[in-house]
C-alpha cells in the first residue's frame, strides 16, 4: 500500500533539507533498496525537491519573504496557496503532512491538514524556544509531532508536552556531502606552504548584514595586519561573499591606503575558506554550524539598530545568538552584539582574533571543545533518521535505525514511534 506525504517548504534552505529527506524516504537502504515505491512525495517546495523526485504542486520558494513589510502585499496570494493545499487535502489523497520552517505560512497549512484529520509533522521547527514562545499554543493545536534538529528544541517542546524526537541537524548532512573545489583548495595549500595562516572573513549572506558588519571586519583586518606585520607573523584574510554584488561592494570599501592589505575576495567558496582557515571572524548565522562541523574557531559579531536591540532584549529568551553556543550551553564561539558606536565591536574582534592567532593554548582549547561538541551533536545522518521516523509513523513499525554517535537518539525515536 502506498502512502503520500505532502511537504510545505518556503525557504531555499528548507528546500535543500527537504530534498535530502525525500531522497532518504525513496531510498532507505542505499543502493540495495533503491526506489521504495511505498511513499509518494508531493507538495509545495522548490527546485531541489523537484530534482529529488517530489511532485512540486507549487514552487513556494519563489515567494519567500522576510519581515512584515514584505509579507503584507502578498497576504492574499499566500491565502490562495493555502486554499490550494486544502483542495489537495480534501481529496483524501494525503496520508501525512511535513512542514519545514516557514512558520507564518505553515501554520495555515497545518490548520487545514488537521481539519481533514491528516497527521502533521514539523521538521526544522520555528525557533519558539528563542522568541515568540506564545506560539507554542499553535504548535499544540495543529502539529502532531516535532522532528527537532537541535537539542534545545527537544528540551523546549518536551517542557511544553509536545511530542518531539531529536534527529540532528540536516546542515551537517550538507557539509558531509559537500565536494570542495580542488583548484581553490590547492591555492590555499600553496599559501599555507609558504607560511601564511588564513583567516576566514564571513560578512553574512544578506545584503543588509554585509553592509552593517563588513566595515567592522575591515577595520579589524587593518589593525591585525599592522600588529601581525610588526611581530613578523604572516596572515592572509579570505573574504567569503555569497553573491557577486556583495563581493564587489566589499572590495569597494577598501581605500587607497588598503592596497597592500593581505586580503582576497571570493564568491561561492565559503566551505573551502572555512576548511582552510586557521580561524574566522563571522556574522552570526547558520554558517556557524559549518564552522563547528569543520572545527574552525571563530569570533562572532552581529550589528543591529538601537530599536531592534531594545525589542530583542525584551522578546529573546536566549543568552547567545550562535547555534553552537546554544548546543553547548556555553560560549565556545566568543560573540558580540554591536549597537551604536562600532568601536567596541572592532576592539572585541581584534582582541579575540589576536588571541586565536597568537595564544596557542587558547586556540587549542577552542579546537578541543569544538571537536567534543561536533562528536556529540554534529555527525551527519539527520535526513536518514528523520526518514526512518516518518516511515515508522506511516507504516506503524520502526525499521532498523541508522547508526548514530549517541544511543540515546535511537531510544528517543523508538519511544516516539
């Protein structure tokens, strides 16, 4: 008997996470069990899901928006999309719904699915544990099971009596699958062979993040270059831009006096830069998980306006903005929130990066702590574990679970099933 899972995915990153999950659902045992015909995947998503074999009824990733200003003009359109999903649910052809992030819209999908008695699972759930905890009531009403990707999520939803299973973060699957550009890696190897240590500079993935934070990073680079040159140390800075226009903007911030700075600019080489780097200065974001996976120490900054900072202090329920720090329960990655005068942020970055470059004991401790955290929480296999859990929900039996570095995760999934 075949079962149909309806996916609702609105962000490009969620499209990639869902695609890995879909491939695992279709091919649970690797080459020996290729093309499990019992499960049909369809729904709202993007090109990665389509390539994985999902029937995409609507490319929702083309309509991804951030913030209330962008959402309001599209409200009518999103309600029409939700009605389209309800038409599919009404037909009786869907056995399970899987939501991936994108809560503003996915709450409506969950509500419509529950209207027709369809079980709803939330994979990569919204960060209710960080802010907006009042939305937990929506989760209780409309979601049957949370498929958590971070330990802090599991703890939060358990506290609120919501069924939850921890499978690990699919980002680590992406890192494990990443094939590094050999030409770029050879260039970094050549620099290292000549005695240069590489410092990764990660200015963020969004335009406003780059414009707010890169000037702070650039001033830090200037100071470090002066200090390292005076002490005879050879350090080179590799700026990882996500888009061509961001790279161009960063290059334009260099003055005539910066022409001798040991700085290089790259586009779409973030993984290679992190892999080669001795350490990094970064803007807070999901890229911190890749730094953890590759065991690269980093100092974290994030610049915000005064109003947003004041609001954040009231609504945020966390003491860190960096995911590995939240996973560890302490600040493995030093971090600084910059408000107003940027000088304190420059001082923080300069002092922290100097310590990572010159204090071998400090650097070794961070590496050791990252390795321990990586071994505990950053192993690949999240997509496979999530697929096993969903399959058990569909067919009422838990098949052989994949190996995990922690037996506790397997026990949690068996109890949940």
